[in-house]
C-alpha cells in the first residue's frame, strides 16, 4: 500500500530533525510494483515487489553529499545521515550548487491514483492475461506478454518548506505475438493507464495477433529511402531521441546539435528546424497522461512547448545554468505530447504511392549525437504499401536516420495515442504521440531476424 | 549466520505449509558508491545501501514471487504466503509445470577476492585522483570537458532453498574510467580511457596508469575530431579486446541464452537466430572461433560461488572450432536441451527482483598455436583495414543476427601500416558471416577482458554484470560506413 502524504511528511520531518546540515533535500520513491509475465502462452513470472528508496542530499555551505537508503527506522536513518554528513564535509566545494528551492511551490493539480487499479491483484492480473492467452491460442499463435501494475509514490521535500507528493496507480500491457514457425511477429501495447477499467486487453491482443498473421513469411526488398508511416509505438521511440537536445548548457557550450557551429554561445533557439506541422509540448495534467507535475529539485513542471509549428521554442535550463544565463530554470519534462492531425492510419496508407508501414522500432541507439543521427531496426510487422494499399509483409530493415530530418519531412500526422518513449516497462515515459508519415527515411540494410 | 538461517527457515517452512513444492529466499544487502567529477568539480555520486529479501515459490507447477525491504520474521511469513498466493494465481494459465533439474544441497560461504576494501579507502584520496585526472586532461589543447568516475559495488547475499542449501556470498565489483571531449572547429568527439572492471578490491585501481594515459586519451580525442571520415566500403576489421567486449556480448553471449532461444524473452529483447536444432551443428564462426562460458573466471564480473538457484559456478564450452556446442542454461531451462543439470545461470540483480537466466562471463579463447600472430603481425598482414579500440554505438536486431557497431577510436591500416585516425566508423554485420570471416586471433599474451555494467533484460528490466575477454582478432571483408547521413 502506498504511503500517504502525511506519512511521508512525517518521515521527512524526522530526517530534517536528525541532521545539522544547513540545507536538506529529500526525495522518496516507493510503493508496490507487481507484474505478470508470460511467454509461449504460459506464465513465466508473477511477482509482487515492495520497495522504497530515500535519497537524502545534505549541504554544508557549498559542500554537499547524497545518500540513498531504504532504511526508515530511527537507527538506520541516523547512521545514513551521519555517513552523509561526513561525506559532505569531505567533498570539495561545488560552485554550481544553488540554494535549495524555497517552498511552498504550486504544482499543477493531477489526480493520478485510483482504487480500482491499486486493488488489481495477482488473481485479477492472471485472469486478464489468461484472456489474452486464450485469444492467441484460438488463433494458433504464441503470445508473450507483460502486465505490470504500479501503486507508487514519488515525493520531494526540503528544509526550506518545500513539499510535493505524487501518488499514481498505473497498468501497462505489452504484448508480442509470434507464429509458431517463427516467421511472423506482431506487437501491441498501451501504458500509463491510470484506471484499470480502461485497459482493453482484447483489442490489444487482437491487434498484435492480426499483425503477427499479416507479417507471416515476409519478403525482401532493397534498402533505400522510403516514405514511412510510423505507428505511434514506433514514432514514440524515435521521437524520444530528440528530447535530449533541448539541454541549454550543452547547446550554449557548443556540445550539441542545438549549438551553431563556429558561433560560440549561440544556439538554434527560435529557428524553424522542423516541419510546421510539428509541435511537441508538455502537459502532465492531460487526462490521458496524468503524469508527475513535480520536476527536478521540486520545481513545478510547467505546461510549455519545446517545438511549436516547427520552431524551437524553449531550451531546458538547470538551476545553475539558468542563474548564470539569467533565465528561468525549467524543472524538466513530464507529460510529453506531440500534437497530431485527424488522419487515420488508413488515410495515410491510401495517400502513399510507395512506402512502408512500420509497427515498431527496436534497439535505437545514438550514432552521432551532434547530428542526432541514430540507428535502429524495424520489428513486429513491416509492410509494403503500393498505390494506397498494403501489398505484402516485408523483412525487417536496419535504419540510420535522424528525427530532425524525419520531422522536417513530415507529410501527415494522425491522431495521437498513448505510447512509451523509452525502452522500458515502468510507468514513466508515457506520452501522446501521433502516427507520423514522412518521406525519404533511410533504410540501410536488410535485417532478416523476425 | 544462525539468525539468517532462522529467518530463512521461517520463509521455507511457511511456503511449504502453504502448498509450495519449492521455495527459496534471498536476503541481500546492496551497497554502492559512485563518485563523479567534471572538470574541476566533484559533481555527483552517492552512497547507496538497501537491504531486503525476495521469496520465490513454485505452487501447482508455476512460479510466484514477492519481496519486501522489511527483514523481520512477521514480514517474512507474510511475504512467503503472498508468494504462494501469487504462484497459485499463475496456475490459471499453465501449459506445463515448471521443470527444475536436480541440484545438490550446499551449505557454504563464498567471497570474491579483495585485498583493499574500496569503501574504507578515504574519500579524499578518490576525489584527489579524479580531479587530478581531469586537470591533466583539461590542460591539453582543444579539450573542452573532462569527466571521471568511480563505482564500487558490494553485494552480500544469503540464499536458502527447500533443496537444503544455505549459502552466503559476498561479491564486489569495481568500475572506473574517464573521458575527454574535444572540440576542433565545431567537430566534437569523445575519447575514453578503458580499463578492465573486475570483481576485486581497490588494489586493482592503478592510479599511475590512469594519470599516465591522460595525455594519450586527450590527444586521441583531438585526433578523432580532426580525422577524415571513413569512405563507405568493405574493409578488414582488427578488433582490440576493448572493442570485442561488446560484439561478443551482443551477438554471441545474448544469442546463446537458452530462455531467449525457446521464446521466454520474445516480448522484450527478442528471441535468437540460434534454434534448438542447431546446437551441435551450427557453423557460428571460423575454425579459429572458440568461446567459453565461465562463472569461475578470476575477477570476472559474473564470477560467483553459486547462482541464484544454488547451483555451483562452472565453466563450459559454447563454441568449439567454430561450431555451436553449448548454450547457457539454468534449472528451469536445461530440460529443453535434454541436460540433466543446470549450468548455473540464474541471477537477480537485487533482492526485490525475480531471478531468471542471465549470461555468465563469456570469453573468446586466445589462439594457443605456437605460431599465433602478434598484434603487430596482424596489422602487418592487413592491406586495407581499420583498427578499432573501445566501445561506441551499438544496435542489434531482436534475433541477434543483424548488428551495427561503432567504437571509440579508429585507425586506418593500409598495406600493413597504421596511417592515421579515422572518424565516423560503423560496421554492419550478420552474425555468422562476421565470425565466419575471423581469420586471425592473437595468442594468450594479448588476451584481455573487459566488463559491462548495463546488460539489460527481463520485464521488469534487470541489469547484469558480465565480463567478456578476447585477444586481438581480425575479421575480413566487412561492410563499413552505412550509418552516415
């Protein structure tokens, strides 16, 4: 059971009262993470993990140290604080340390916890997964799925009166379906679902099964540049590699794509780099997201745009760099939304003379961060589109390209869906991302793995 | 340890009484110290300590698991019962019972070797070393940023199972390194100092070596920023051991995890191009390609006394003379290949996590022939090649068959001589073609091992720490440069 706000405040007060440090900053992350996993249509793991972690930063002048502990008893806390104080005294002064953020801070209101999800236990998860498995079995397919459930608290506080508490419940469903001969694979997922009643396991399973069947016995075509329709699962993973470029300090120090080569201190802020169809913003209060409104060091997450109609609108400043450059600190990102259009995937397919429908991307890694050049692979269903119709399943490709280029070449955007930005299965990273149709995407080589 | 045994027996007895046919408990204390320095500032790092336990059960032939940070008799009973309930719920959709191969019972204590406890080395000494490294790096022309770090990891683990095992282990791991970022006329490149992370104490930290290499690392960062771009084409690749670590990890070690082969990981990291019928037959590489799985490798990051099923650590062949002869197994998967015993590959990276199959140390054997080439011989014998040091970009398909790798530094080799640095080198490969074109392996004198701290697998994701060793190798005729815009 997740700790309530008053319990966390009381814990924080005990820590403030146990140390002589001039400034204290604390974060708490804990609760219950449960999950049911299956593969080959049979359960492989069913688990309930209880854990919590306190991160305590103590400052003595310009010296500071941080400790992590899961001890909350008096003796355990006392020892952790004592060790941290000693480390703080030994650590050289850090001129970039800023005074802690004064409280209270006003956070965007987000109600993200729901009893129905908190009560979604091992038996209920098993029943949901069994529904999914039964569909796969009836179709003669092999399902591998994961259904995690979170009942979790992230809280921050400091000795300057700041306190923020975010309790969320969430479920995800991630499913890969393969044909028994290994020659077809499909995928579907939904994540960051706050109310378990919204989990539509039948729809997701049918989608993954349909993809597996449609992708069976893929055929090879030559690598090259193609018009692509990236479904939201793929689009989210791809767009996430762009988010790191908004760091102001690396841009202004000449170390990032946002730097202007040869012009020290100048950045691409304010430049139109992307298609005017592209707007990427953040809003943790969006009813489909209900993300954490508390940012770095307890700063409130603001509703803001990073890219607006193709123009870089903001860069992200940490507190030290903001003070140095005379800017406001950003607090970080949460609740990412890429605005879309009204086109459906079917509309995009009809509008494609020759192109590729991409279900999923896999193993995206940076190749050249200065150009935001990344590499990755297609996965779980790649289809050739000719004259407005899907004509055949294709062997996967490895690609090398940059979201800067892809989002400059946008032809159409669809209706945004909930998707996961990162290669992980936790609750964070849920975003609203549309299907993206873009031209001249570089498929570098055939990847025969299915 | 009597107290631990008592707590363990509460867990095992509670689980058995509640209907479990198997149960185990891991109580672990995980201590971690990281220190990071950037330029002349100690920027971060922290001390971390967590303590807790996890209980696995098999009920009605299916797994259950539950964990808690509250190590008390009452909580252990509660969690044992919860683990049984969870397992019972799993049996709703059971195709077949979990089949565990037999294991002997062990009552034992094992500890990774250590001469100097890194947690007792004064912080000041560590700070001074990192800041001194950074200062030397920043003194070099065109270096705009220097970063250095330490990471010390300690795990104390008490494992007990209904098989009768009560095993206490201590595992220590040390990571250290630094990097220099160069900016030459707007071209920004990073160069890293690579050194073997190990299961050991602070005695392996060679401060002199770290400091002595700063000038080289900085110079090579600058050289990389000034280097000409590689022309796309086909080249022979000469891999230093510091580069081979990732290639071996991604397209040999991962591909031979048996749980992946039979489909357990299809939903995340994928399956494998290796299938059960290929074991004993598949030509994985040339006759020079010999690979061994080894949880007993001295200093190996995955070296233990026993795995998290209580199976004793061992060493076994994966590839011999280029042919796939073995795979990685644990108690749950060994039956898929008809083996009667586990190879000991179960691991969880934290008390709160569910243990499952993770790779051990996986190493490429050096060339033991009396006429094995030296690195200089390999270079002298290469007409049109690229020498690669360190790790860089990496991306592999979901069956470990198509891969793309970069590196940390590259040199052009023309007509047997190194002619200069190259930039923007990536190569794309198909696994069996790649290793099939292995035509030179240096001897044991040039064999080195490197380790990884971020091997991710499973849902939820867990990390793992394997070591991968190799000698210098040459791979003929590979596709280079396809990643350029």
